[in-house]
């Protein structure tokens, strides 16, 4: 009996590495601390009522944000571990399998559990406020999306201490990811972690598409809609077309592993190349899914902080639509070297280069928004301005990579690594950080400290170039990705060392940002007006943070940049505002079902990972019952009476 | 869908909420379409990958499949009749037609399970070859959809009994109807590509 | 002012890195920028062309960015014009839709030209030699069908002679890369890929696997030794005289996951490469490009062609919409391998 337990524990828990034991201790201590604090201050009820069951898009956005920052931390630590290992030749800090697990985790987390939730955080926090809506189209589904993401991420992260992590790269190419070469449960944790959160992402795509199409304030035609909302719209359409492919692809891989099917296996007639095609049919659009909202953020910020209307609004919209369509026709550029033949390679080379055209147009339009404006170098704008050169260089190397025959030389080398980090950090991360700085006061009612923020900003930026510019050169030196070690003989050492220094500078930048948040909670400048940046769009017309119903009265939109126009009119004395008439506000009720149902998904996923039938049965039954319970609920909404709205508005300093 | 898209009013009343949910369901069906499209593509690629194992031509027994095709087509028709009854406001008729639809759906699932167990017994299981893996995944995913639809249908029949025909139940029945017709269309493709082309 | 400091630093780093790449570009460590054969040379030229073309756009953009940020900063007494409502100008927008279109058109022309060119042997005057490559966990096996010898983790080739590499894998897919001689091609189980390559100068060239294959991947480096034809012939003769032959058991041992030293064999089981391809290739008929290539090559050596597989290949070429050009590609490669059907 005791022996059984011991042998079970040694396969169940990851053992034998001091880093992991350290993490075990940290996880246990953190959990205990959270439980202690919640119990001591009697906050369990508050946690359940205010957060775990909430369907309020603003709170869901904040939860996404917290998770994504934690994931940024974890993915960042992974990056630093890798850079430590590669700082010098023949370092024996991580052994091969550990290194492989770390780069797999780093990639997966950064794209799926960092970038995606950070993007959803901004969707949630901004879109309804920006289009003058009281919530998203399906608030319950929105909460469900979040909790699916949350439990998916938990499942994936759990593999760090239980069972072992996946080791076959963030896209898990078979046959390497098949049972034959990756027999461990890590790969299954990967599949189920992504699968569960992926369902949530798909639902979010549908949710925000409908929200934007159907819930805009009266008068806000599509061509008067702020560009961030446009970018969310194009991103959501891309999600809707791309994510089902991911779901199918991972499901097929799991069926191979679990039932011994031969879809992507080396033997039995399986076709690994099919997987590579499918995963990139999702994977390439995925890149645009995360970068389009960043473009939207830049468009908002550049206009606000240049005190000028966005230049070429129609071009901007058109460019985003072209990008999201073209993103589905470029996937094969990820494997020009797979011998698809000259016709195929030529097609995908040209289609890939073509994406540079609308992207370039956007850059020009941002520049000409600043042109003849008045540029205020506040934090959001700093990140935006830093983005432009970074993204332009990253885009240029992207065009170079699209040249198929030249790509035979860049493929899988550090040149590629440098390129995609440049567009993903320079584009996506800078964009989301800019967005977070910009909308932070709207979320929490105070600004983030400028001085500490600038430290973070400079460290990130300088660190970025120090880290990644040498990697372009390393690519030319023949260094390929995913090497856990290298020798002295090839002359790769100096540039790798420089790169590691840069990575740590970025890490330090992150530390400054955490400090900045902690500091600003107490000392940050309070936002009492609701419009701290002299903004242009509707979200700045309401108090910060917004009341639960967002708008006491749904605004009537007349212009693009409607709030700016309203302020101008008020200043000129030409405002013709009818006195607002309050009505009871229809709101969705909170629900614990999203949390519970997602938890059952987690149970089922855990069961699938380990092949524990009872867990699978209980998990799936729980999911089914949760759905039925929800289906039988007819009393899912309520009205906020006029008096209460009036009281709330008055307490926020607004007379209605 | 065209109608709901064009219909753009901002009275956030119940009716509006319900039409919003129908639009969302349409978009869900788009994603489901892509899901099946991906499975069809996989099937097409692996269509000849028998790896020395049995072929579809050797294994398929068309009469059973044709029978289940007719059963599913009929169930699509009866679910349409349920919709018509709903628009006339006749609760009992709606429940009746749905019950018939459900029975037909169940028969379809039973036939499919029988076919699968027969195939496995004859030596064409999911692990036999890439072809059979693709076959089971494609046909099985459709079968799973039908099965889930049955649970949904049962839940809605109870709700109809409880609440009668309201804006909410109307929307739910509408979505279920869309779902059922969609599965029918998928099956027609499936029948053609997998079975007809398989035995030809 | 933060912005100016920032401008300075960014510029400094960009210049520093560009300078370090370009100046030391001639240094031997920058293999990709030091091509030693016509294939790598073509790719190097394309890299240079693409750098120049993208620079035409990005250098002015970077300059304009810095200028605009400096000129229009919000500072008391800034006399630069301020036009908050100026948000549209058709001429300007046509210009910046147009410029990238032109640049991409030019670059696209070169890309397509060379994509097709690289399918051809780099030199049609000289009779090519064939070397078969099999990537294993975690080693490279080279078999010479014409010389009937085999090596592991190193390969000899004659200088000035086009080499037709035929590649496959009996392990997760890898990518075969000799940066100074040619760009990569994947090695995949069940498929025979083709890669042309030629060395113009004698020397030892760095070769590596470029696609991750698991635990021992970092050690999958090999040497390509290019030497004049006489020395190559001498080496072949020496191998034949001194090295042991490769038995099936030897090969089975090589397939087992693990690292390996350089090995040399005076012979190998006949048809080994074709066997490896067929072992997993049975059902892979549906692959475009590389697969067609494999079929054509295989016909040379192997009369017993698998019909099911052939049929699969043709059927799927049409269905696989994404790879629209398969048929053309098939005939293309067909010509290349010079067989008659």
C-alpha cells in the first residue's frame, strides 16, 4: 500500500529538480496565504458575490488583466531561465528536457495565456464603454469564457508541478508530440489546457462580434465607431474563423494519443504534414487576432495624445479588414522549407508580402495623425511612439522572411526568433501596455505613476533592442532555435551574452511596472473627472471607474469622436443637450454557473490527461448538468430602479 | 439572419435580447461549419491511407446508411413542423412534433452505434489506419452533435410544458431548429463524401 | 526631455547592430552572408535585394517618425502648425498605398524568379551526384547510392559538382541546413524531399538540423567536407577499402534514439533509403511537391511501384485546394529528375 502511494506520487508529482521544489513551496505558501487572508478578513462571501459570480464586463476585464499579468510573469521567468542557459556556451544550468519544457511553456503561455487574456481584458473593459452599451451581448457567456480561460490556464500551469510539462514546442508538431515520442502527460496537459480555454476564446469572439454589431449607442453608425472597436470587430471575425480549426486540430492530436488513432502519426498512414498545415491555418490568423486590437489601441492613443482627429479613418478601417482577410491566406509561409513546390511557395510569398501593404498604410496614418498635432509624451503615448520604429523594423524583417528562397536560410534560425519577438513584443505587448496605461484610470480611478513608469518604459525598450538585435545576427551565424546548448567553436557566445543582458533589462522593466502599480494604488493621481487624458470617445464621458450600469442614460451619438465634439460644443456654448430622462435599467443577474461549469471542465480535462475514467465521467456530467440548470433558469435579469441610479450618479458627482 | 442584422433598434427589451441570441447562434453555426470543414479536409487527405487495412468499399453496408439518412431527413422535416406549430402558438403540437423528431434522432444514433460496433467487430477500428481514424472522427463528431441535440430537445420539451410559448422558449426552439437542420445538411455532405464516394 | 534621449538611444542601438552585422558580414561567423556555392549565393543576393528594398521604405519612415515627434511635441511656445481637424488627404493616402505596392511588386518578382530557379540544378553542364540523407534521433545518416558507401554525421562532396540531396527521416521531422551552401529543406518520414546544392570552394562547412526533434536535437550538427573531385574519389576508395559495411542490424541500432560519433561504412543494405521512405510513405501519396518528387525518383530505382499510393497522390493533388499548383509542380520536378515515363 505504502509502496503504491510512493510510486504513484513519484509519477504524479514532478520530482528531482530544485527549481520545481522551490515552485512547489511557493505555490503552497501562496495558496495558504490567500486562504488565510480571505478567512481572517471574512472575505470569502465577498469573493464569491463580487468576483467569482460576476457577469459585469468591467470586473471580468479586471480578472483577465490580473491573470494575464501573472502569466506574463511566469512566461517571463521562463524566458529568463532560457537566456541564462544560453548566456554562455556549455552552461549546465538546465538539462535538455527541462529546457525543452521551458521553451514550450514560454511560447504557449505568452501567446495563449498572456496575450489572449490581456487582449480580452481590454475588450471587456473598453468595448461596451466605447460604444455606449451597458454590457456585452451575452454577459453570462462572457463570464463563462473567462472561467474557461482561467481553468484552462490552471490546467496547463499545473503540469509544471504535476505530471511534467509538454516538451515538443508551442505548436506541438507531430510526430514528435505523438505518444511514440512524447509518452508523458505533459502533452495532454497542453492539449486540454488550450482546448478548454480555446472554447472560451471562441465564445468571446462571438460575444464581442454581436456586441459591436448590435449594441452600439443610437447614432453610432459603423463608420462613426472608434477604431479600437473596429479592431476588436476584425479580430473577433478572425477568431470565429480560426479557432474552430485549432479546436479540431488539438482534438485530433488527442484522439491519436488517447485512442491510438493514426491521423498525424508516423505509422498507420498518418499525415503529420496535415497537422502542420492545420495548426498554422489557425496559428497565422492568431498572430493577427492579437495584433489587430493593438493597432486599434494605438489609433485611440495617437489621436488623444496628439489632440487631433485620427488621420485617414476610412483607410484605417479598410486596412484592418484587408489584414484580417489576408491573414487566412499566408499560413504556408511558416513552412516554405517543406518542399511544397515553387507554385505554392510563390503564392504564399506574395500573399505574405501583401499584408505589409495595409500595415504600412496604418503606420503612415499614425504618423500623419501626429503631424500638425500637439504630442504629449504621457506613458500611453511613449509606448505608442516606441512601437512605431520597433514594429517597422519587425515588419521589414517580416517582408524579408516572406521572400521564400531567402527564407530557406532564415527558417527556424534566430533571425526568425528575433523577427517574431519584435512584432509580438514591439507590436502586441507594447500595444497592450499602452492600452493598460491609457485605460487604467477608467478601470481603477487613478493614474499609474509616471516616474516609475518611465523607468519601466526605458528598461523595456533598451532591453528589447539589446536582447533581440543580436539574435538577428545569430541567425546569420547559423544558430537555430530550440538549442539548449551550444559550443565555443561557432563564435555565438558574445552575442548570446549580450542578448541575455537585454532580457534581464526587460525583466527589470517589469519589476518597475509591478512597483509602479503597487506605488500608484496609494499615491497615484486620482481621476475625479472621468476624463483624465482629455479623451475623444464615449468611455471618457462617464465616471471612473464606471458604475455597474455604465451609462445612466444611453448617449445619442452624432459624430465620430463624439465625446470630443460634445466637449467642443460645450466650450463654445453651442451644446444643445436635452435634459436626461432616467429609466429603470435592465441588467443581468450574477451567476455561479460559469465558475462551476468551468471547474467541471477542469475535472474532465484532468481526467483525460491521466486517463481516469471517473474524473472524466464526473467532469462531463457536471458540465452537462450545469448547462441544463442554466437552461431551466428563466429569472436571469433584474431592473435597477431610477432612484438608485440617481443616488449612484450623485455619489459619483454627476447630477442627472 | 439578414433580417436580424438589418433590424437595428435600441429598445433593449426582451424581444431584442432574444433576437440577439438567435444572431449569436447563427454565428456559432458558422464556427461549427468550420469545425466540420476541417474534419472533412482531414478526411479528404486521409481518404486513401488504409495502411494495408480494410477499405471503406469493403466495409460499408449502404442499406443501413441509406435508412439512417432517411430517418434524419424525416426528423428535419418534423422539426420544421414543430416550428410551424410554434408560430401558430400550439404548445401541445410543438411538443408532439419535437417528440417525434427526438425519437427519429435517437433511431439515427442507435443505427450509427450499431454500424460502428459492426465495423469494429469486422476489424475496422479507429486505430486500424489513418483512413478509419478520419472516418470515425468525422462521422462520430456528427453523431455526437445529434446526441447532444437530443438532450437539448428533451430539456426544451419540458420547458415548453412549463412555460408555454413565450419569447424565450420561442427563441430556444428556433435555435434548436437551426441546429437540427444544420446537422441534416452536414449529414448530406457526409453521406455523399464518405459513403457514396467511398463505395464508388 | 525623454523623447530626445530615447531617440538617441534607439538610433544608437539600431546603428550599432546594423554596423556590427554589416561590418563583420565578411567575418566567417556570418555564414549566411558568406555563401560558398551558387545556391547560397542566389539566396544571399535575394537577402541583399530585400534589405535594400525594405530600407527604401523604412529608413524614411524612421526619419519621419523622429522628426514628427520632435517637431510637434506639446511644449509651450512650439510654433509648428496645429490643425486638429486635418484628418484626410487623398493624394497622401494614395501615395502611401502606392509605394508599398510598388516595392512589393518588385520584391515579388525577384522572389518568384528565384523560387523557380532553385528547383533547377545550379549547374547543368556537370553531371550531378546524388547523396541520400536520413535524419534519425539524433544523428544524420548519409548514403551514397552511386558509390554505395554510407557515413554518419559528416558528408563528403566534390567541389564544383551539383549535389542532389534526397532527404527523408525515420524520426520526427527535422530540417537539413548547410548555411554556406544552401538554405534548408525539411526531412520528413514517409517522404523524399529534394535539395540542390553545390560548393565552389573546398572546405569544411557547418551543417545542422534546424527543426526541433526532442532531447538530443542540439547535438545534431554535422560537417560537410567539400574537396576536389580527385580527392573525393580517393576518399570514396579509401572508405571502400578500410571501413566496415553497414548491416541491417547496424541501421536498426542507428535508428534507436541517441547520439552518435562520426561513422563510416563501405556499403549499406541495398535500397535502404527507398525502404525507409516507403515504410512510412505508404499512405503519403497525398503530398504535394516533395512527394511527387519522391515518386519520380523512386521510379528510377524501384520497379515495384505501389499503385495505391500513386492513385492517392493524384487524387489528392486536386482536392488539396491550398496547394493549387501541384500538377505543375509534379511535371516540373519530373523534368528535373530527367526520367521518362
